[in-house]
C-alpha cells in the first residue's frame, strides 16, 4: 500500500514537472549528499580507490562528489522517464551512427546491444524501439517490490520495448519471429554465481563478468554491438555504437566478453563520474582454483559451440 501511495501521490505527479524544475530538486539532493547524507560513501570511495590506485585522497573525494552530482541528475531523469513524451525523449537522446544498426537490419540480423550502467540507461530503455528498426527487447531481473517492478516496466515499455525476465528470455526470443531483435543487456552487474562468470582484470581488479551476452550471441547467431551513452550537456545524451562482431561463431571463448568489457572500461577511465560507483561491483570472491575453472569453462564452451 505504501508503494502505491508514493507512486500515485508523489512520484508520478512529480514526473510531469519540466526537467528544469526537477533539476532544482537534483541540486538540493546533491547538497545533501555531499554534506549530511553521504549515500554509500564507504562503498563509493572503496571502489574508486581500488579502480584508481594512482589517485590521492583529494582526487578520490573530487571523483566521489562528481559522481554524486551525476547521480542526483540520474535520479530525477529516472523520475521524468515515467511520463516523458516521445517527442521530448527523442530530442534529448540521439544516436550518432544509426547506420550501424540499419545495415544489420537490412541483413535481417538480430543484435545484442551491450554496455553498462553508464550515463542515462533508463532513457535508452524507453526510447530504444523508436531509435532502431529492430524490435527492442530488454533482459533484466525483477525489482524487489512487485508493484514498482510492474509500474516501472509498464512505463519503460510504452513505446514498444519488450521487457523480459532473465529466467524466461530464451522462450521470448523464440516467440519473436516477425522481425530482427535488438536485445539490450547491461553487462556490468555483479553476477549471481562466481563460478559461472567470466573472470578478467577490470579497473585494476579481478572481476566476475556476466557471460550471458556471449552465450546468447553464440546460441542464436546474433551480432554484438557495444554502445556508450555520452552526456552532451545536462539532460542531453548521444549514443555511440561500435560493432564487436557480426559473426559470433568466429570468436573464441571470452573474446566477446573481453571486448565489450574493455570498451566500457576505457570509457569509465576517461570519464569516471558517469558510472554507478555505489554498486557493490566486486562483492564476489575470486575462486581459489581460478586457472582450473577457466580451463573447465573454456572446454565446455568449445564442446557446446565449436564441436
């Protein structure tokens, strides 16, 4: 009941305010974050220190505050996403090189769009079906609150995006046969099972990376395209596409995962404030028998996809 009251009496009405007004709330929230309410300060500073070991305490503090500034904007932009019109959304979120996807559509080729929680991913989820000719599909885990999960996904899908659960996405892919798919995945989440993850060095740390993008690509012969959302100015974003492969069967075990993770890492290093540092990204312990685990994963991959 509390979630419904908050949504209908506060959050959804608030989303109808113009963005310039919502940004005043963001400015106030930012002041709270750097003074009396330092949200996940220990997690953020720990992640930054391990990722940028060459930076001193002052530089880490500056990065933390820059993240808080961006985080405040992302929160109000997420609220605005609940009611933003298609016209305003497409004015504020553009694709620099859509011809990359146009060419794949001409080939009747389905695509996995992969990146991370960098800049405004919520606007992309909502706008994706308007940006490309492919049928948009997003794969994710449900929120803890069933009410919020239903409402948020209703708003995300109002322009044609199909939001599917990670547990039944295979069935949804099989059912979608009318035109090629563009499946949106954010590959920087902490995996649920360390032993089923792809382990690699990322931001100076051994990191478990979700292997789902690579598995979907090989299982369905989908092209893989990395994207990055860059902030042009407050409230305006541009999406840049980079083709990883049109032919996943030509790629070896881990090659796709390495490529899209390295591209994300490069962007984070260049502009660190725009990544979600408050996430407990490195909570999985590195397996003690990592070398053996990698060999087992490699052999299983080859048996499944290369035999």
